[in-house]
């Protein structure tokens, strides 16, 4: 009996010591982990500040050489000539970017929204398990693969159906493929917004005699409108910033004319062109990529801020 009591006492002491050690470890973790998270947050903040600072300083250097008024009003973009004859009119690159973006959204919004409505309101659990992974695979395809798909498949296909043919480098082909690329983003975000709508609203509408289509279009979609519109805006932002597809299939002819069958150049495609060329450090062309990059940064920043504003302005809480 005495030996058993001693054994029990030893086990109790060991348990107490283990609890103390675990508590001390937990206390250390509680102190260390928040500091690690804080360091990660500070690193991300300073990285963003560094990027913006680099863009601003190099952009100011560019505008010391080229008038900012000419940059935003001139419709001609021909930097690869002598300094006296060079034209730096960002409107040509902006028009190319907006043309591709507009085509992409014409493709992505109807298909993405329709897919979201089907997955949220019509698809069974088994069907959803099949379709969702397919959309995720579509979102995971590298953009350079999309670019060659646009150049070698979509462009020859369009050339057969468009009267008068289409240039091998054009705005229509990359615009369509960019739209296909951002369908998963719009479908996923829109579906999440629709799934957040309470089932009681659906059941109430059905009880009043509404059909499933009427419930989806007149009840669920308006209730999830903030999330749906935010997905559209984020899709636009993604299309504006797309690089490889427009670089491969869009061409390198900046123009302010809107002709979807001819070669165009976007802001991202120009940055790639200059970055891969023989442009010397310190030249006007070298600094022009920072000015174009700053313009692109402002575009995407505005789109993201707009998406946040729409989400907060029209958010429905249940």
C-alpha cells in the first residue's frame, strides 16, 4: 500500500510538472506568435511602400523629360524613334487595354454569372462536385498557355468566320481568351455571394408561388447584388492587368483606333516589350515603362477601391 501511494504521488507530481511546462510553452507561444505576425504585416507594408516609391521616383524622372500633358493627351505612342520624333501618348496603350478588357467582360460576365446562378440555385450536390473542380482547373492554367491557345487556335478559328479575315495579332482573340480566364473568378465570387442569401428568402418566395427562375433572378440575385458587382469589378481589374495573353496574341502596334480585328498593344504588353529589349538604362524609353506601370497601378487601385465601395455600400446583412 505504501509503495502504491508513493507511485501515485510521483505520477501526480509528474502530471503537475507537465502541466506547468505546457503552460509555460503556451505562454511563450502567446508572446512569440503575435510578434511573428506583426513582422509579416510590417514586411508586406514596407514592400508595398517600396514598390510605390520606386514607381513614383522613376515616373517623376520620366515627366522631367516628357510633358505630362503630352503623355495624357497625345494619341500617338511611338517611343522607338529619335528623341526629337518620339511620341509618348499613353491614350494609345489605354485604348488597347480597355478594348481587350471590354471584350473580356462581354464574354466573362454572362457566362460567369450564369454558372454562378446554376451552381447556387439549380445544381445538385453531386453536379456541384463535378463542375467546381473543372472551374478551379480552368483558373489554374498558366496565362502563357492561354496566350498560345489564343494565337494558335482562337485566331485561326475566328479568321474562318469573320468576313474579310482577321490579323494574326488582334484584340478580339486575346479579349475572348482573357474573358475565359476570368470566368472562374466571377463564377466563384458570385456563387459565394448567392450562397450567403438565407434559404428563408427562397422558401418564402417559393411559398408565394414563384418559380425557381423567378426566385433566382428576382430574389437571390438582387439580395447578392453587392457581391456580384464586386466580382465584376475585380474581374475588370484582373483583365486590365493581364500580361502574357495580350503580349502573345495581341501584337505590338499601339493605336487609339478601336478595331478589334487588327493588332493592338496594351500597357502590360509594352512593359514586357521594353523589359525584354535592348533599352539602355537611363534612357527615356527605360523610364517610360515606370510611367506606364504607374498608370496601370492607378487603374487597378481604382478598380479595387470601387469593388470595396460597392461591397460596403450595397451589402445586405441577414
